[in-house]
């Protein structure tokens, strides 16, 4: 047997050495406690997962450390894990996701020297920070080091277990200061770099509103990555403040408009748009707006020539000043509407190519003169209010949009002429309907006290109210007959 080995050719010896070298290649026998390694899962046991450490000794990590929130193991053989060495000898390498309580003060000191994370449980909120139990040792975490954002309610962290970096290890472990913020910032930076690698213009992402300023809203796209949505890009509607469209915590679809270098090296300014992620609302306008429609809208702004009314987000129309009222002459839009008013309008014209819609308030309300001859009958007494007094008579408002004239001549002939002269605008007054001229939008009035009965009889022919102008014609015919006699 020995002779066989002695007779082994040099080539056979070289093959055996190469085989041993190949087996040993890539092995790292210098693994120490605190090292972070990446290993491939080679076997999953009942309570342990075995990992190829790149050395002659396989690593072991407890299965309970790798379970997800549902208590399930999300890994299979062949998956790679990033783990820390918590114990190592010739026969076994113990691994963990973070440096845990195994090893006491010595391990904590080594973790501090090697800048390896340790696992700790927040025991209590105390003045200036938190008491954290790490490897059965008491540590202090300043409140500013617990999170990357301001800690509003410290009690929310109590009872939770996190990974911490040891920032200070003094007095043989009696003074230990830890930080979770350092780990979070490192994770955020890694996440930021991964996200920025795939960020490009025109891409659409979902983000969360984190801050609102007068000029716009900052949206978080990924940990450590924020972009600005200018107020002009928050909505297709016109906004006075960003709060009219969004609030902190809102989840939004945003479109990337631009990416450029920030003021600090390695930073970027990201411009975003909410409205462009939604699409142009005018593309759907023909399905929502038609000529003749009566729609509720919101007045967004007033100009000298009219008022702009938003019918749907991003879709505005114009009410020209001439389309504001049948009942009075409007000199300024503010006499009828104000920004923020909800009003009914009618669509008069719709030009999709020019993105223009002409609207009318008066047509939506209807012409009060359309049925004036049904509302008021010649000879009838009506109650009105003095609208204004002129040298030639008194204008009396009979109903919204309907005004008649009581001539000065009829006032002078009245028994109550002095009383009429003392009336002020807004005062109540009883008058009679002497004549209606709907096409000319005129109504002539009488005092109704008998002094102007002759005028009424000339108009009505002495008949009842139902006779109207027919009585007038009969009266004239009788007069002509008498003259003939």
C-alpha cells in the first residue's frame, strides 16, 4: 500500500495539491467576532439555518432571527444573507442579523471598536432620551439619536427592539451611549442610491407629502429622496395655497419633471408634478360639458370683463360681464359674484381646440321678463319698493328683475302727491299696473287712488282686467262712431 503511494507519479502529487488548493480557495480563516459576512443558505433545519461562511466551518443562525412579521421564514436554500459573526471557534461560527446579548461587556466593547450594530430593547423613556437594554447592560440613547425625524411621542418606542450603534463605551461599560439614527441614515443612503439609479424624467412614482411651504409641497419618494411639487403643479385648479390641494401624509401619484444637481455636492433637486401625473382634464371635457348644460361651478377669479368659473378640476369657463344679470346693468363682476362663490351657470359656447367655454349666469337663472304678462295684469294693484327717484318719476321694483315707472304727472294728479314725494329708496309702495310692454321691458304704473282712473280706463276701456288692450280698441271705436253721428 505504501509502495503504491511511493510509486505515485509527480503528476499525481501535483493533482492532489491542486485539488486541496482548489478546496481551500476562497476560504477566509481570519473571520473574527464582529465581522459582517454575506453567506449562502446551504441547509434549513428545525431551529437553525446553516450558512456557507466562505471558510472550512459553516455558520449557524437561529431560525427565529430570520422570521418575518407573520412568523414565516421568507428564505430558501440558495438565498444569500448579510449577517454578523457573534462567536467563532474551530468547530462553529455563530451568526446573527445584529450583535445580540451573547458575550456581555466584552462583546459590546468589541462591537464599539469594530463599529458593529448591536440589538437592544427600549426599556423606558427618560429625561433627554431612552434607557436601552443591550446584552443585559443599561445604555442611553439621546432622543435625537432614536430616529431620523423628530420624536413627537417617545412612548411609542418603548418596548420595541431595534439595532443600535455604540457611540460611547466608557468606565468599563458603566457609560454606554447608543444611536439608532446612524443605522437608519446608513440604510437610507443605501436606499437613496438604489432609487436614484432608476430615477429618470417622465417616470411616475407614488410618494408621501412630508412638508408644505407657501410655494409648494415636498414629497418623499423613497427613504432619503424628496422632490418638490410647486404650487402650480399641485392641481389643474388654481390654488392660493398648497393646503387647498394637499395635506401632510397624503399619498400622491407624481411625475418627475426634472433632475438637477443640488447646492451641496452629491445632492439632487427633483421637480415633480401631481397634475401631469393625472393627465389633462380637457381630454375628458367633451364627455362632461355640452352647450345648453346647466352646471354648478366655483368662481376662481374676477377680471374687468367678467368672472372665471371652474366647472371641474382644471376646466374653467368665462362668464362675460354682459351675461351676469337680466335684472340690472352690471358695471363690475364683483357686484354679482366673488371668488369662492358656488353659482349655477349655463354653457353657451364650447371650443375644445382653444380650451374656451363661454358661460352665462343670467341664462341659468332665466329671464324674469319672459312671463311678466302672466305675473302682472293691467289694472291690478301690486306691492313694490322704491328703487330710485328721478325728476320724471319714481322707479318701483315689483319683483327681482322687474321694475316699473310711476310718472311724475300721475303723482302730481294723485290725492297723495305729498306722501309720494316723501318716499325714500327702499320704502314700500302700492301701485297699479297701467301698461305692460314686455318687448321693451317697460311697465307703466299708476297711483291707484282714483286720481288716474281716466288713464286706466283709456288703457283698459273700462272693462275688467281680463279685457286689456281689447277694451282700449272698443273705446276708440265708440268715439269714432259718435263723431260720425
